[in-house]
DNA sequence: TCTGGGGTCCTAGGACCC
DNA sequence: TCTGGGGTCCTAGGACCC
């Protein structure tokens, strides 16, 4: 049976949700994230804002310079998650298997569904109508014989696109997209490729395996070989190889005061432990991340014999990591804490989860108490209170 | 330009064991 | 008195994506 995959990708998702919730924003340059006076980047922006050269991941200051009359609004992740859940539910009405790839994107395995659902382009059109009617938003859908082609196809006619990569035209399709735009080829890989004089997929197809491996290493060579031929390099495994839970915060001003870092770690310890327990996972590995005032970033982690069970335990471990990693010669721009290699089977100790709501209350109280305390400290307040 | 926050996957090297 | 090979676990860093 021939495989058929859809990739459904929402158009300017965060910005579109904001425009839908607030009709005043419709037709105007809207920028989500990148609030003036705060460190940050643009999370998303409307197509009207893109005309000014604004794009996601751009520093806030640059966005303000390019688009001084733009409407800047904060990120409302909870709301986007709500809409996302609704959209995923719509997808599941049409596809036996929906793999969510990010908050605004999913792969639908439509293999063998044509008898029941109809031909792919018609089903895709129906999904688009459904999403529009129920959420007011537009989605672009790409169709291909594998997930990778579907993913590229979803981008091909954005916004409000619908494109199918025809059978037998896979190579032609790949060659119609600039190599540097292919999914998985980022800044670093592109710079390597360019330096080697490789700027098209057809050049990659003509290179020998040994040459490619010598230049990029085995993993990257395999990836490039596959995508240059329109094959799936293995994006989006249905079962991730490892799981992690982390929170981090960038201070409005770099911090040199140990007690501020300590208080932030206490807060982060509660956040990550609660989120871990909420998912029903467990973890023995704790990682601390620091970004210094010179933007250099480093991490340090430790693995203990047993899974972490209390925020206090996490907090104490995080202090050990901080003391090992921070030599106080630079102020701290960002501090983060996370669990690595989390085990989805959990701890096997149900007592941990029985009182999870009670735990949540305690955490909330603790955080509230912390926040009240932090109100005295102007430096840290913004960083702590911006989180729900 | 002055660079968020949350993730996954890969790699290279070291420790340790048989 | 100059030495193996393989497997597994762990760490730190880096690439990439949304």
C-alpha cells in the first residue's frame, strides 16, 4: 500500500489566535513577544508585520526599529494550547493516527484511508474548512508519501496552502526548494556546505558516501543523503528517545548576587518537580544551565542513584551544581534547571501521586510566598512574576 | 542587531567493566 | 615496561526546530 502523509501547519499561529480573539488587530502588523524594554525576541508575527521585515526569533529591539507602529502583545501560551488542543481534536476526526509535532503542527498518517475518507486533496480541503469554521484560523496542509515531503509541502504554498507532492516528482520538488531552506539544514550546516561549494541537492546526490561522511560525519551525511533524494531522514519519531522537563529565566538585568540566584533556583526547583510529577514521570538527572553576561552558555548535570522526589532535594542539588559551575567572575544573564532522561514509567511509587493536588496547592502557596518576598527585590521581580 | 523558552537528537571523550 | 577490544553509562557541548 502506498503511504500518504499530511503535514498540517497553522499559519502564523500565535499571531492569528490574537487577531481572532481581538478583531481590532485584524489586518494590522501584530507582533507577539518582543515587549519593549524587556530582553526577548519575537515569538510570532502577522503577515502584515512580515512586510516590514519582522520575523520570529528576531530581537525585540530590532522589531521595534523596523516596525515602530506595530502592535506588540505578550505571549499567552495557555490560550494557544487551548486552541491547539481543539485543532488536534479536529485532525483526529480525519486521521487514524495524528502525531503532534509542535503546538501548531501535526503529521496525519492517511495511508489506506481513501476508501473511507476520499482522495487526499479533498480530505485536506475538508480539514481546512473545518478548522476555519471552528477556530477562525487557517491551516496549510502538505501531502506527500513521507513525513519529510509532507512537511516541506505544507510550507510550499503558505499561508492557507494546500499542496501535494506528486508521485514521481519528489526529486523535482526537492530541487525546487533552495538547499538552505530544507528542514534540518540550519545556519551551521549551511555554512559548511557553502564553504565546500555545495549549494544544491543535486550536488549532494552526486557525492560519494565516503566523501560526504568525511566532510560531515556519519549522522549528518546520512541525513543529507536522504533529504536530497526526497526520502524521510527519520523526522518525528513516534516515541522520543529521551524526555526532559526544564524551566529557565532570563533576568532583565544581569545578576551577580548569589542570593538572587539561590531564590530563583528555589522557584525553578518547584516548577520542574511539579511539572515532572504532573506528567507522571521520574528522573535521576538534574541539569543546571547558565548564560553569562558575555552570552556564553554552559551546562552541568548530575545523576543520582534514586529519582528526585521533593523540591527541597532538587533545590539542594541545584545549589551544588551552581557552586561548581559559577565562579562569580561574570554576572548571570540566564539561569535554568531541568530534568534529563526522564522515565515515563514514573517512580513506581503511587503514594507520590495520590496527593498530587495537595502538592500543587502547597507549591502554589510556596510560590506565592516567594513572590511576595521577591517584591522587595526589584531586580528579580519581573523574571519571577512573568511566569504564571 | 544584541540575542526567549522549551524541547530533541547527536557526538566525542572519559570512566568503568569484562 | 608497554600493552586489546568491546560495551555501557555519563557528561558537556552543539545543532536544530517551533
